[in-house]
C-alpha cells in the first residue's frame, strides 16, 4: 500500500526516550561520553556511525559562540516553564517560537536534515508588557502584539527600526536593535473574567482578529444590563505603523471553536461554531464573514450535523474544504465546491489537524502524539519511519518513543517550498511538533526526489497506481476540482485510464474506467465551458480507446452505450462491423442506423449554418433566419458539450442522476479500517436509460421487432427480462454476449 516515509528529530538531551536501534529514522541528541546499556541498545555504536556518516548530529558541540549543547538545555527549561504561544516559520531554515513570558526562541534548521544548527534566545520583551504572563501573542517583522486572559487590553510593540524588506527574511536581529515601542489599547469585551483570547492576522498583516470562546447561553448575574460591546467576542484591530485601533467588533451566534482570517482574501473571516441540543445532538456552524465598510457582515452560513463535539478543525490551502475532528473519533469534511459532506473514522482521537501545503494530504494527531495521514478524499494512508525493515502502519506511534506520557498541543507545517532552501540534498517537508512542556521536535516527510513533486495529487495518484490501489486513485480524482485544478485532474485521469487499458478487462476494471471518465463527463457540480473546451479533445480520445477496449472483449452493450454518449459515426460503424462478425445482426443494424443518424445530424447542422450566414439574404433575411441561427447555435452547444454531462443534468433523468451521484460519492461512516468506500458509477443498462428517447428507441425497437431477421433466426438465444425504465415497466432484450 502507498505510505508516507518520515523521520523524527527530537531536539533534546534528556534521557527519557525509548528508541529502538533498528528505528534509524528517529534521532535524539546524546551527551558526550554517554554510555547506554548493551541489553537495551546493542547496536548503538553502529547507529552512531550511521548517523554521523550522513552528516547528522549525534552529540551537539559546545564551542563558542554557538554553545549549541547549552542552548538546547536552556530551550528545554524554557519550554518546561512557559507555554509556546506561536510557531512561526520565517523561512525554510528559520523557525521562531514565542513563549508566554515574552521570550522568543529562534532555531536555525540544517538544510539537508532536521538537525538544529544554531539557537538564539531573545529575552528583550520579557517584562515589557503590562503583565508578566500573556495569554496569546503574535509576532511579525514589523510588530509584536500580546493579549491577557484577565484584562480586556492589548499590548502593541511597534519596531521603529527595521532592516530593508529585501533583507528582513535573511537577517536575524535582536529585538533591542529594532527599538520596539510598546503601547496599550483597551478592547471591547467582558471585564473581570478570565478568557483565553487568541490572535489571527490577514495576509497583509494590517488587520488582526482577536477572539475568544463564550457560551451563548451563559448567564450574566452581576450586571442587570449589558451592552453589545461587553458581549462581543470578535474584535478586529487595524494596524498602521505605530498606531493600532479597534476597527469593529461583533458577537458570534454560537460558541466559537475557531475564528481566523482567510489566507487568500484579506477581508474574509472564517468561523467554526457549535451548539449542543437538549438531546445531546451537536450541530457545527461554519460562517463566512466579510469586513465591508468597517463592519462585519455575514456572507454565508453552513450547518453540519455531528455525533460528537468538535475538538479541532482545519481548512485546506484552497479554502474549499473544511475538516472537523470530533470527540467520538470521527472525521467530517465539508466540500464547499461540491456541497457534500464526507465521513470517516480515524484510528486516533484527533485533537490537532494540519493540511500539507500542497493540499493533497492532511495529518491528524492525538493528544498522545500519534499521527495518522489521510488524503483529500479521507482515504487513510499508511505511515512509517525510516527503519531497517519497512513496516507501514496505520499511524505513526510517536507516544511509544517516550518513557513518560507527553501531550501534543499543535502541529505546524513549514509553508515554504523545500527547493527554496540552500544545500538541500533530499526533497523533504518539515512539520514542527509542539509538546506541552517540551521537547521540541521536527517531523521530516520524504517526498519524490526524482519527480520533484511536493506530495501533489499527481504524485499520490502514481503511488496508488504503483501499489494497485485503483479505487483510492479514482476516489482522489473525484475529490479534485476541474475548474481550479484542471491540469492535475487531467494528469490523474490520464494515468488511471492508461494503466487500466493496459490490463485485461474484467468487471472491476470496467467499473473503474467508467467512474474515472465520469469525473469529467458527469461531474457534480457541472464543469465550466472553458474547462470542457480545453480538455474535451484529449479525454474523448481516451474514451474512444475505452470503446475499442470494450469491443475487444465483446462488451457490445457497454460499447453501444458509450458510442451513444460520444456520438461519433465511426464508432457506430466499428460496432456495426464487429457485431456482424460475431453474428449479432440486430445490433449491427441498429449501429448502422445510429451512424446514419449521426451523419445526417451533422450535415443538417452545417446546412442550417450555411443558410443562416448566407451573404445574399441581406439584412432582412438575416433577421428572418434568426430562429434558425439560434437553433443551430443550440445544436452546436449540444455537440460541443459532452453527451454524458448533458444526460447527467437533464431533467428527465434527475432522479437517476441523483441516485448515481449518491452512489458514486463516498459517504460511508464508521468503517472498520477508517477508509471510505468509493462506489463506482456505471453507464447503466439499457433499461436505466429513457427508452422513449431518440438515442435508445431505435435500438430497442430493432431488438424487439418480431419480423427482424435476427430474432427470426436466433430468437432462442435471447433472454427476456422485465426492467423498470424511466417510462415504466418495459420489456428489454439483452443479447447473450454480456
């Protein structure tokens, strides 16, 4: 099965880890001259040689001026005494941690591994705020802002001296050289209460959102009258150089679980709220807010029924998928583009979620530190550390590496591309693990060193095909958006179809091919015309290959339906000759009629266009033929649009389309292995189509004609079945080659 290969670097010198010697992908630092028990670690010397041979650190040096060993011990002491409030990746190799006492820890990560090269601890802001301990803080290159739990006040430190913008990302200056100027700002909200306030910034960092969780049904006994200012729990702050002010404020309808600015649009805010009914039923409420004319206005609201309370949430980088982790171990994803909700059950109890920067996979972590990986269709992926004997597991069991229990608070991906770093010998992504009271740890995810793909949908589809997980590949393809990810969708579709066409045809592969092509021909929602025009020609060539693949294996019924969908004359003629060779004279006659009909329809369309656009008709004649021109344009649009998609959205088959759509989407809940069942779509039999339509009436009439030469000569070989079609119970004759 497809799996994720990773390495874990624990930046600690404490002897509280139980790491097996064969687990070469987990690294921890050792003191100089440290002796280990031979019974517990019989291969420690060999592992040390292996680690140092790869130019990685086994024993940190303590030379001046870095004094790396002492700095690591000091970082562990600080994390044991103060909470980590913000994890900030300034670049691919520079990571900053903001602590609750105001200290800032800067860690320089090695370019070719997950080792820490240098550590800088800046304590200039310690004691500079109105209180010694802050509730939450947010650090940028221009300012630092902090809030407190028991007072509605914000401390804003503006850096009056800053390096040039082109050098800000490369230089690491002490805060004392930036000359920060601290001011206080009173904010709306309740007074005399202890609240866990949190910050969020927009992409321009000129607006800040300060929010906290307050139950909507909570009583207010100490004040007979409370204003909207005191009840507000969403505060928008405007930042302009050394000035900061309250722009607007609002109150959520329900108890918020999360609120934050969009990572794409600077004036959009996302919130996730939840309500618990009297019977214990939970409803999640996701809201899109917009700041218009310095006011917070609601743009959209979506409610999602749940079976457990929301413990964590995460939006993908494209911000069209919302993933919720619930207290019952379930994972719920709402697709805003497709308007569907997917359910699955995780092998770990999710308390933290983090989408990969590529948006293809998502990591779900439990409070114990165990991590499970899913793709964007909520299909679980195997995961493993680098080891002597590859053994992919359902999830990374990080908790077993500690002798004592630990609590994982958050996981944060590095958003920078690994190619942007210097001296990179491998292609890896980095994710920082924040444990309560330490230690600091870095998880490195190995990616495609040859393909240079950053775990994209195309790379994952190739891995699925390599391990013969075709259903998972089709499910991943169905979760992509053709309008925004057209190139990736076509690459995935082409890879799946080409692989399946090389294999002998059976029922499973036939269903997989149909479901793959249906992602373009029968999508939900409909694909835009621009996308159809761009990809219809190469995909139609794949569909034609599928048609001839069906002919090779004498699947004449499906080949006929596919030819009807494509509407090409040459395909009907190929079917005509093949049916004649096999003795299927009835089908051969129907295929010949459909070929003539397709040829006549195309000629009629061209004749109408020629008559309507004639230059001798003049202005009045042009207006007289306006209706013919509109008819021709409509026919041209129908010809340009794929017939599968046109049939899928026709009103006459609305019920069948909805049923097929519901079958083709994975909405299973509570699977034993935590996976989603992808039920393949189907062309359907002849009885599933509208038998009164022009496309099928000739076929059924010819097959049911008692005077037809085929029925007279080979009537004993036909099976009669009663099937329910779109127009009631009809008699459909199937030939015996199915």
